């Protein structure tokens, strides 16, 4: 928090110093220019408006630069999120669950916000077999002040089912009460399907090997046995 506030404090201190110098020396300049009270009042009003105009222009320029930088960062973040099939999640007591930005392959964060307007709707989208496990992982992360890391299957607005990896943390008030949850939801359907396919392939290969009546083994280039299958479990190499 301190590192965030220091630039703002420096700007405020510079503004206060510049204003004090302007008031002090401009009044002296006005006094040196004329002894006519009416003229001095007009000059004081003019220098006041000049100060207001310059200040407004500086604030406008700084605000424009800040907004441009923020838009640039938002665009870069959006590209990164879309490339990684990531959606930003935020939950608070005041706003409920909000899908902030990003997209999955077939749906954007805006479409998810419309389909799941809150945490209850998001829970309902979790397939029943994964719902209790996800709820337990969420509760454990909240109670332990630790990292949430859980994979669940979600029924998307188009009725398809996708594997989603949830990661994030809760933040807390000074009194220790839960304040908000910030995290990401990464679409990992392709990875999960590849794992399932690999396990099925290994199971089929194992079944084929066990059905063979012959000894089957695999060697490396140096002639060392890497793995072996023998129909007689008492036989070894």
C-alpha cells in the first residue's frame, strides 16, 4: 500500500509547493506593478483564473495519459487472457461473483456474466458429481487463508461440458472477516481429455500384453532392460 501511495503523495506535495510559490510571488508582482487598488484586484482575479486554467490543463493531461496507459494495459491483459483460455473471477459480498475479463474457447466473460449472474448460478453450473468437492475446496481455502486450486466440470451456456481449473485467494479485513475472492478460471478440457485418453491407451496396452503368451521386453541402446512382460510371473530377466 505504501509503494502505491508514495507517487500520489509526491504529486500532492509538488502541487502544494507550486501553489504556495505562485501565491506568494504573484502577489508581490501585482503589488510591484500597481498601487491602484481596483487594478490590483483585477490583476489578482486574472492570476487566479490563470492558475485555475493551468491546473485544469495539467490535470486533464495527466488524466488522459493515465487513461491511455490503463486502456493499453487492459488490451494487453485481454489478449493474454484470451490466448490462455483464462477468465478473471472476482467475488465480494457487495457485487457477488463477477466474470471480469477473458474468454474460453467457445464463450466470453461477458456471456458468462449474463448466464451466471452470481455465485449461486455458478455453483449450479458445476456438474453434480464435482459440486461437493468444489465447495469443500472453496471452504478449505477460505478457512486456511490458502490458495484455492481445484478442477471441476462446468455446464456452459451452450449445454456443453468443459473442464475448468480454478485458482485464487481470498482477502480479509483487518478483523479477519472474508472480504473478497480474486482468481482465475482456466479452461483445461483439452488437457483433461488427453490425460483420459492416455490412461485408456495404457490400459489397453496392458491388457494386450497380459494376453500375450510370449515374453515381451524393451531394451535401450546399451542393452539394458527397460520393461518386461512375462506370462509366468515367476520368470524374471
